[in-house]
């Protein structure tokens, strides 16, 4: 094409250049002759311009079986680098169209459409200078609409609606300059509301609520400037209250109570600045008391008593700064005394006395059991969060606290509810929950799971995310 254009230019330009030369030499000719000069000049310039633009080259790529893979134009820039320019089409190996889009100087410009291999449309949006601009629509492979949104300078702006593959609405919310702004609602696949909240400039603000698939409420709380602030109440799926506690500035504050699914009380205590403060009492699921002690700035302080599940006393001790201090007495489940031990700063001192379960004297006896680090951690692989290795922060006296570093892998700020399940083999021996709120893209935050369940022998920690938005 370049060679033919040059030949055509040479054929047509000679007489016209002569004409232009005459225009330059004889400026006194008639106006009609002057008009002809301008026409000639315009033609020469257009031919020259066409010749310069003719540097576009048609490119094709094929699959090993000979089927066409892509076709479009490449253009050479002033530095002689080639880039896509104009219309481009891509195909799957089966001949089905995969993508159709337009480029300008190797950047997406204008409408772009993608298809699934079965021929169903996958995505349709518009680009400006390689950035999404205006309405965008996405579909599932079965043809069901998946998402409707709008972009401004490559950032979500306006109403965003998402559907489940079965056609039920999944979520609906408004964005402004890429940040959530206004009411946000999600639904379960069965059509029941899953969660409702509000955002202000990308941060949670105001009431927040979640529901189970059966329509029963799961959780309610309040946010202020992206942080938990106000009461937090959660329920089991059967409608029984699960926990109730105070929150201020994203930290636990004030009284809290937890219940078992059967309605019996599980824990009762008070937090101050995110740490246990004052009396703490825990119970077994059968209603028998499990432990009773006093906390100061998150550490056990003073007398504490522990019981076996059958109601028999298990241990009586005194603590100072979360460490055993002074005499401690232990009993077997049958009520027989197990040991008498003296402690100083958490270490045994002096002579200890021990008895067998039948009442006979013993030389030594195991008194406590602490959970080890889990041999494995299992997650639901949601590609939103990345989890580090769990660390047992505290594992004594009826309360276990496990810390896990969590990184937000999404490209936007998120809030997620986390459920930790402690396993021994295939058996569940305990659960705990935490909420990560307002974690910015790429940031890391520590999740803290506190449980009064007996998880001393767990070997696997399973982490599950829910209600991430």
C-alpha cells in the first residue's frame, strides 16, 4: 500500500507542482487562476498526509491449527515503535469472537465488548485514554446479567447493581469517585436481605445490620467514621441471642454477655479500652460454672476459681499481673484433691504435693495443658483477604486468645466478619468471631479471636469470611 501510494503521489503531483510553481512566479494572474492554485495546494497536502498515515500495517495472529486469533492495525509512532491503532478483533480457538475493541496510540479508546467461549456476551464498556468511562455492563456465562455500573476516569461513580447467577439481586450501592457513598444493601441468593449499611466517602457511617438466609437477624451495630461505635448484638440462626457488648471507637467498651445456642449463658464480663476489666465469669453449655476471676487491664488479678464440667471444683489460684502467685490447689473430676503447688511470678517454688485420682500420694502430676500453635490453617480462599500464621496470645485460665494478621488484597477498603473454627482432626472443639472494619487496600490488621471453649488440643484453625463489602 505504501509503494502504491508513493506511485500515485508521483503521478499526480508533477503537473500540480508545476501549477503551484506558476502560482508563485506569476502573482498577477486572474482570481480564477488563484483559486486553482489553492485547490492544487490542498490536494498535494492531503496526498502527503495520506502518505504519512499509510504507515499503519494490518496484523494477524493465528492459533497452531490455523484458526484466526486476532486481527487489527498497528501504527508506527515518531520513534518508530509500533502500537495498536484502530479496530481490533480477537477470537477463541473454536472461531467464536472473544473481544472487539478500538485502540488509539496503543490505548483503549471507545466501546469494548467481550464474549464467553459459548458466544454469550461477557462485558461491555467504554474507554477513554485507556480508562473506563461511562456505563459498564457484565453478564454471567448463562446470559444472566451480572453487574451494571458506571465509571468516571476509571473509578466507580454512581449506582452499582450486582445480581446472583440465578437472577436474584445480590447487592446495590452508590459510589462517588471510586468510594462507597450512601446506602449499601446485599441479598442472599434466595432473595432474603443479607446486610444493610451506609457509607460516607468510603467509610461506614450509621446503623449496620445483617440477616441469615431464613430472614432472622444475625447482627446489628453502628459505625462512625468507619469504626464500630455503639452496641453490638449478634444472634444465632434459630433467633437466640448470641452476644451483646458495647463498642466505642472500634474498641470493646463496657459490659458484654455471650450465650450458647440453647440459650444458656456462656460468658459475662466488662471491657475497658478493648481489654477485660473487672469480674469475668464463664459457664459450660450444661449451665455449670466454668471459671470465675477478676481482670485488670486485660490480665488476671487476684483470686480465680475453675470447675470441671460436672460441677466439681478443678482449681483455686491467685494471680498477679496474669501470672500465678502464691498457693494453688487442684482437684480431679471425682472431687479428689489432685495437687497443692506454690507459685511465684508464674513459676513453681518450694515443695509440691500431689495425689492420685484414687486418693493415694503421687510423686508428680500434670496440672495444666496449653494449646500449641496449629499445625495447619485453612481459609475459604476468597482472594480478598490474606492470612498470616496464627499466634496464641493467651491460653490459660479458661480463656484463649488467638491473633491472626490479615491483609486486604482487594483494591478498595473492606469490612468483613471473620469466623474462626478450632478443629482437632475432623471434630469442632471451639469457635470465635471477630470483625475487621475499614481496612484500606493493601493494609494489614490483626484479627483477635477470644473463646472460652476448651481448644487446648486443636491442630487446625479454619477461618471463614462473610459479609465482606
